[in-house]
């Protein structure tokens, strides 16, 4: 398990500039983040995923990078990063960071040199002289892009950009570009990180250019090359891929021997999980789990509820997408790109703590690694007045003091405003208030994290779906290790109290120990385990012989 540490990890995703301001300038930084590591250690977090913190014009939340080997001055410097890493290491918390190498900012020195005609850097990007055809059907952000080619007056040519026009795509087919990427990987590994979340992984390895339709779609040997370099530099380092692809394509990103991506964020199960919550039925979730491939033994799925982007519902049918919109984002301002919902988890679920815990229990027990978006552990809300994805990227709410305890600066100096209105006002929703309430989301989630770590079968065991006599309401699955130990996770997707019998796969189990609530231990007669769950309830069960 040493080299597979990520399997039983609990990952916490942080945007440095909105987590904690350490110097009072209104922007979160590494000084502030280092001070808050005690909170994360107490919560039970074992790995932090940092969103981009590199120098950047900041037009796309740091995903428009101008220097891969530095820290944005507003967030600190390399010394502050090193101090943060030392403290995280002392607390047993690993760190992975975003590897944003599909594109750079158009203000990156490489692109500026390319526009000026430098032959070396010109081939770092993808160009065409003739006017491109209509490419609106290829854009990543419908309504925000008119195509995937933009004209450079300096270069007198069009450059390719999969995302915004200020983010020109790197030509990863160029060996010199791949050498630059390996330089970036090696640099941050030397500073102690345990791996990288690979942004837009399918686009990184895609063939790009005017004749893209005449070439294979992806070059998976690029992943092989990067993985070999990663493992050579640090044997336990991992790649976590952002690969929003169909189930039929997922295995290619893992590789037959698990020698490509160590982990993949599961963008297929995620929308089906929300569809199950909307329909109050386990059927969509079960259907999605049966469609995704089995992963190699040394690999893992990454499961999340919310992240720093919108919930992408594009893998659902039009009717299913409409049901999710109706349940979780009925107003147009709550939706994005005609495919997603730009709200946080708590307001999507109506502020119902029981529903939130049910959702967390699902991603904590389905075999994979759970990933928590900062603030969701206390039920933070969103600010729909902010543009696009910014709505879920507001400052962390620590206390009821000014600026939610995030910063001592004037409110006008904050990069983004704190939520100081409505049901999710920071005076009501904050870490301090949650700590004081024994039944709060924070305290109950902390217990869930601790319990998850105590039962590694959820992460590494043999997985099986189980039947019950209430199939329209109850979702049950089991994870069993190779020594006869097994744990069940039972979830009631509906709002009514349910009594059910769970059919086990073996009659060798005699006793059931319930890990949550006040349910008494139960004897198992034959293969049937009786269970009662309140509306939107869940329980985990240890089976013993």
C-alpha cells in the first residue's frame, strides 16, 4: 500500500487565493494555507490538491499560465511554498498540484517569442495560414467561444486554442515541448509534491492542427513517456487525470498494466449520481457503475460531488439532464454552457444536511478515492452574481468575524466577495459554528472520514452490488478483502423511512456490526440482513463470520 497510498486517501481540493489570507492583502496565500493545515489534519485529510498557483494574468482562475516554475507573487514565493510543503509533510499530508500543459497564456514568453517569429518557439504551438472553417462545434465552452482558431496579427497566422482564445494550445507532438513538460514535472517533484492532476488530459495528447481529421485522435505514447519519467523521478508519485471521456475510452488512459494514469476523475458516474438523487432511485447510479470498466489493480477512480467547475451533465440524455436541472438548478442563472450547473452542493440539496451526508457516503464507499471541494464540508453556498464558474470559488468561511475570518483586509480589497447574504451567509455558515454543533455536517463528516480510513476494503476490496427487497429505493454494495473481511454500504435514496432485507452473497457471515447511528448489532440468518433506514439515510456495516 506504500506505493498505492492514493487508494485509501481522502483528497481535499483548494484554491490557494480563496482559502486563507496570511498577510492581509485580501488574497489567500501559502502563508495562510500553512496556518490552516492543522484544520485539515484534524478533519482527516491525507492529501491536498492545489489548483494552479503559478504566475498568470488570472483571466481563467490561473489556468492561463505564464511561468510553470514559479509562484504567483500574490500567493507568495517559492520559499513560502517550500515552508508549506515542510509543514504538510510534518502532518503526514501529501500534496498534488495541477499540471496545466494543454495550453499556456498568450502572455507566456514562449508564445510571445512564437509570435515574433522565433523558429524554435513557433513550433511550440499549432498554426495555420489560411482562414479556418467554422469550428463552433468543437468549442469547449459553448456561448463563450466562437471557434478554436484565433488570428495573431504579429504572427500573421491563426493559432489553435481548445479553450479560450487567450490560451493557445501547446504542440505536444513536438519533442521539445514534451521535454519542457518533463522539466516542469521534475521541478515540482524535487520540491516534494506527490503527483499531479493532469488538466484536460485528452486534449494534451490529442493531435492538433489543420488536418486533425486525417490523423489518429490521441497519442497515448505521450502519457507513457510522462508516466515513465514521473515514476523514475519519484516511485510513489501519481497522475490524476481529468479525462471526461466515454466508458469505452477510459481503459486507454489507465493502460493495460496501469502504466499510464494512476487515477482518473470519474465524470461519467458523477452526473448519474446526481440523477439518482434527483429521481430518488438507485437505478441511474447502478447503470453507470456497470458501464465503467474495471480498473487495473494498481489504479483507482477519483470520485467527487462538486469541484471548481460546473457539474457537467453532458453524459446524460436530454430528458435526464432536464430532470437534474429541474431538481438542482431550475433557474437559468444556475446553469452554464447548456450542459452544467454552477452551484455548490449545499444549495443544490436545499441545505439538507442528511442529503449532503448521503451524497458524501456514496463517494466514500464506492471503490475509489473521495475528493472534497473546499468549503463543502461545512455546507458553504454559492454567489450566482459572479460570472460563470466563479460562483463556487468564494472565500472560505472560517468564523463570523469580518470577511468570514478569511482576511483582515478591507472588504473592497478581497479578490472575490465573501457570501454575506441569504441562507449561506458566513455569519451562519462557518467552521467555528460547525465545530460547536455535535450534529453538524463538519463533525459528522469528520467521523465518516475517520471510519473510511479504518476500513481500507472500501478502497481496495473486491466490489459487488447487492440486491434487496426494496430495489427502487435502496442502493447497497459490498467490498471484501482477500481475508474474508467485508463491509457493506447501504443507502436509502428516497425521503421515506424504509425497512428492507439485503441479500448477501454468502451464508458464512453470522454477525453484522453497524458503524453509524444507534442501530444495534444484528444476527444474520441465512443470507438475509434486515435493515431500517430513515429518509435519505445511510449506514455502513462490518460483517463477521
